[in-house]
């Protein structure tokens, strides 16, 4: 698997996803090698922005307890991974689409990568840059969910059903992301 193939994941069908599936990564491997390191990125970037930019970035931004907030965010991200893997499996089963637990966790690992990477926008002390980066990250995450569902599920007529199942998974994922962000702003 090359880097250029990974960049095609949100926009390509079976080929790249099936190659990723053939790698047969275990759930613990995905958790330790991808999820844990990538989950560090948003809290670290948020801590950096909160302690370096302060109120210049956003009013009230400097007054937060960033060590506590970022620790809770990191732990919540890890919990979200395990919940989303289970949820993807449950939703697709509800739509009569066959997917293994391993594949549902593969999708739960790959889908949030653009959102994790969007936190790098916090290197720029401009709120608009972060907002645009998060919007692009959400779009790419939704595209990854759709392509992953289409490619990893075993069903011949799965385009319309995959789209419907994707909407359900995306709604849950965006709700989880919204809860994580609300947690950050509430503390």
C-alpha cells in the first residue's frame, strides 16, 4: 500500500479498500499503531493553541484548564473508536449488510484520520483556518465511511443501501464529534 493509494481511499471504490482489507490488521494492531498515536494529535494541538494563542485565537480560550481538557479529550477519543467500531457493525447488520468486526474496526480506524489531521490547522492562530480544516476533514471522513461501507460489505446491490447505512453511521459519528467538541468548550 502506497501513500498515493491511501489518498485515493475517500474517492475510490473496491480496489484500494480491498488492498487495505487484505493486509488483515488485527483490532489491537489498529488501536495501538493508528488510533492511539493519531488520537494524541488533537489534544496536543489544542493544548498548544490554548497555551500559546490564548484569547487572540478565541475569546475565553486562555482561561481554560488545558491539561485537564486535553487528557479527557484523548481518553474520549479512544473510547469513541471502540464504540464506533461496534456501532458500524450494528448499523450495517441492521441494513442486512455483512461486515466482520475486523472490517468495522478498520473503517472506524480509517474514517477519523482526516479529522485527526485537521487539528494541525491549530498551528495557525486564525480561527477561520481551523474551521475550514475541520469542514474539509468532516467531508473526507464522510467520504471514507461511504467508500468503506461500499467496499467492505458483501452485497451486490449495495450502492443505495450503502448510502443509507452511511448516513446513519455519519450521523452517529458527527454526533460523537460534536459531543467531543462540546466537552472541550464546556470545561
